[in-house]
C-alpha cells in the first residue's frame, strides 16, 4: 500500500485509539489504517504480547481493561525519526534475531 505507515507508528496509533475510545471494532481499525483485518488481529496480538490488557467484547469489539493507561512516552522529534529509520533498515535485513531484538527494544 502506497500510504502505509510504519508498523511501530501504527501500533502506537492503535494504542492511542484504544485509550481514547471505549470500544472499537477490527473493521474500524482496518478502515482507519487501510490494512487488512488479518493485520489488525496481528497488531492486537502484538500489543497484548507487549503487556497491553486488551479485552474482546463479543459483538462489540475490543477495548482496554477499564482504568488502564500508559504513561506518556516522551520522544524528541529526532528520537522518533531515528526509531522510524531504524525500523526501515531492519525490515530490509534477513537476520531474524536482529528483527526480534529490535521488536523487543520497541516493546520495552
């Protein structure tokens, strides 16, 4: 997709949506980011693996456990741009341990 945003940015944006809405559907996330529903499910799983307490409400959608809020992460513009550049470089690398280590760093 031509306008696709980097995964780290998308995951952060999805988390912000979860924090600002009580419930959101997979379809809403899919439409917002112009990604497949399968990608949305993978993104939700990634957030859960990072310790974000996401719950599924049958017939309604997904939400955060009530009362959960992440403290804000304060990156400078240069730091955020560096993380985005590193992600692009890592995506071109075939060393799976490098990719896993990067994902672990971002999760922390």
